[in-house]
């Protein structure tokens, strides 16, 4: 067989291999519509599905909370459905679900219910978006409920450690502030603050609505135009740009949680934004760093040690952490720093890279048969301007040198933040090798 013929026969195989990820993406592409008020609508009809999912994402989140009033967007999310009977109706009468989620990057409302009640679900969403903000007395009740939730969920050592290291790393920069707020910050949030945030961010042309389920397109758009068409659009756009904060204090921060047997340690440097072209490499780098860290200090293998890269719209954080015995705090932190230095000094092995690449691909190639997973994929593309096909291609082309280059970018001479949460008296006795404030 001649060389040209061999190449011709091989061509279909190459085409199949290179087109497979794109075929997966094309099968998951939505029908796209846009209302006159600027609201984007992404649709997929599933005739055999007795239910329908509505997920509305407002592309502004807690990064826009005013300094000292953290938790404003979270409280605004609570104020969308101030009457508990609405949630009970969806859960008990419709056997569905109503959730509101607020992150640094967005506010999101999820409604699930029977397809036969689709118009009713859209009306519930309409009322949340178009009804006036609740009165002062109702806002006070919502604030108290959120304060109770914050107190109940902010005492776990791992949560305290995460918040402490991010506060140390970013200071007053938005990513250093808790999305849910604190007892002090929530007490400062007034109804006027919520009105201001609603006026700036809860607008039709700052949002995307995903609808997936057993409702055909004409019926869907008729209801959406009728009920959500009156939602106002904004004439201004608030950009997500902020002045970077000063470098973090490099001294370890000890947060006292008395009478706990283990200590939660965190070591962090500033990371990359979600749209950064090097972000896929940073995700792989985190997996390699975790494997090296646990191998470098044997006691970590028996703990929930982790390394992760948290990417957001405006920036990110590379964090390593674990629950350890007080006696292991110093050697565990030393091992983490050595891991960073080694990754910046020398490329990872081909085996390390391939193992981490496969793990990352498994994470992003999640099944898309569930409406919730598909909606999250579409909405992330709208919020961040990146998709899993782009990331998969970036991962496929990664070399060990690429990973080292990103390690240098993240770790070389980078100001670090260290937080240790545990019994302060016990910790200070063990930390003579560290300088603590």
C-alpha cells in the first residue's frame, strides 16, 4: 500500500477523534430566544419529561456588596420570596422545588414543577421579579432568619478556616468577604440598600433564563413574553472591575476555636479568573499539588487534605488545606510550601500530568441528561464566556512545561496567606517555629 492511500484511510479516524467533543456539545445546544427587554431565554423541549425546570441567573453577585454591608445580595435573594407559603405551595402542591442561590458571581433562582403547571411557575417567578420589595417589618424578619442561618453555618472549623484565609488573602477585595455576610454586616443592611441593589442588578438585560422539560417552544415563549416581558431593562451596565487590595500579611493567622482536637490549616495565593486562558492548567496544577503534598507528608494521607483552584469572574484563589493534629501543623505547612517551590522549579512528569488531566476531564465531562447539569453548563457559558469544549481542548494540548509556567505565575515570589483554626493555647505551644501575630 502506498503512503497517500494509507493517509487517506487514516483520515476518517482522525476526524472522528477530533469531532467527538464537539458532537457532545452540539447535542446539548439550546434553542435561543431574546425578549424585547433583553432577557435571554435558552430552551430545550423534552416531550417525555413530565416536569419542567426554570433557572434564572442574574449575572451579578456578592462581589457588588458594599464594603461593610456584606450579605446584601444574599438578603435580596431572600426578599424575592418573602412569603413562606410560596415555597410550601411549590413543594407540597406542585411536588416541586424552589431555591435561591447567591455566589460571588451571580444570583440564581431555580423552579421545578410539573409541565402542566408551567404557566403557574412562570407567574411565581414574575411575581418575585416585578412585585415591590417587602416592607420594613418583613425585611427585618428576613434579616433575622438570615442571621440565624449565618450563626448556624459559620461555626464549623473548615468553614471558619476557608473564610479566614480568604479574608487574609484578599482583605477588603470582594473575594475576601463572605457571600452570606456576617452578623455585623447584615445588621447594617437596610431596605434602602436592597432597593439600590435591586435597581442596579435585577434587570432583564442582566439575566438569562433556562427552560428545560416537557413544554413545547410556542407555549413556552407565549408564557414568557406575557409574564416576563414587562420586567424592566437597565440602561446602564455595572462592570465587575475593582482595585486590587494590598498584598496579604504573610504572618500565620490563628483563629481560636477552643476545645477542638484537630487544627484546620490553610495556605493560599491569589489565583486566576474564570476567563483566564491559563485557568485549565491551574485546575490540573491543583490536582498534581494535592497528590504531591499528601505524598510528601504521610499523615496527610489519612485526612481530607485538598488543593483547589477557585476561579471567579474577577480573580481566583489557589488554596491548600487539611485537618491535622496540632503537632503536624508546622511540618504540613512546610510540605505545602516545598510542593509549590518544586512545581515552580521543575515541570511535572508526564505520568503526573496525564493522571491529573484524566481526573479533570472526568470532572468537566459530567452527564448532561439531568436538566440541572445542562442548565448549569449553559449558564456558566453565559456568565463566564467559556465552555467545556474549550476547556477540554486546552487540557488536551497541555504540556508539562505549560503546567510549570502556570506554577511560576502563581507561586513564584507570590505573597501567601496562612490561616490556622483550632485551640489557640494548644497551637501556640506547637508553633514556636512560626511567627504569629
